[in-house]
């Protein structure tokens, strides 16, 4: 990947430099990618039932949608009200723009949903009021970490935005 990036951006083929290639290969052998921590089902359920809506409403909705639909943070950020079909018995959520290019749909079953008239689905909720300011990716990325800190789990910062997606598959 490094070779390709240098080739594309600087137009230099580092494949000719055998010592550099050998050095990069030997140094990368020790690299281990950090995996995000995974929230257990019990933690998710406790977070949804024990936290107050006043402080955690947006986090709760993001966690429900992130885990139910195995969504990435960028997919939640790009979610529009037109992507959410509110029927009387359930929500049908369409994720049109995914990283893989394949759109998908999922449902959340519950009564009493209400969708605002703003174009973006996730809006800032402060002091028991919904504003027209959209929630951005950094705020959504911290939802899992907020849940982990609420339960005083060790290393709460390890619960990143990808945690919702990983938690839904376990």
C-alpha cells in the first residue's frame, strides 16, 4: 500500500530500491493493527435502559442503529430522513451509500417513533431540545466510548466508532 501511495502521489517507483523495500518489510513484521473493543449485548441493553434520555438520547439512537444495522459511523452521518421509512410498527432504514458500494436495508421494531423535518437524521440534542445542527462523525465515533465509560469498563477509549459494527457481528 505504501508503494502504491508513493507511486500515485510522487510518481516514484520504490520497487527499484531493494534495501528500502527490505527495511520496510522487516519493520512492518512487528506491526499489529489495534482492534476496537466490543460491547457485549448485556452492556448495550443496560446502556439503553439505565441511561436517561436527557443526556444520552442521541447516543442511544446511534447505538441502536449502529448495532442493528452493522453501520459504520460515516454511514450514520450520511443518513437522511428520506432513508428512514416510518411505518406504524417499525422503522425501515436504507443505507444507500456504503463503503462497499452495495446498499442495504434493515428494520428496527418499536412503536412511537417521530422523524423531524430536517434533511439529516442525526441532529444535536442539547438541554432537552433538538437543534438543526447536524451531528458529525467525531460525535458519533464517541458513542461506544460513552457507553463504556458509563459502565466504568476498563480502557473505555478502546471502544471506538467501529465498535458498533463489531458488536453487532458478535
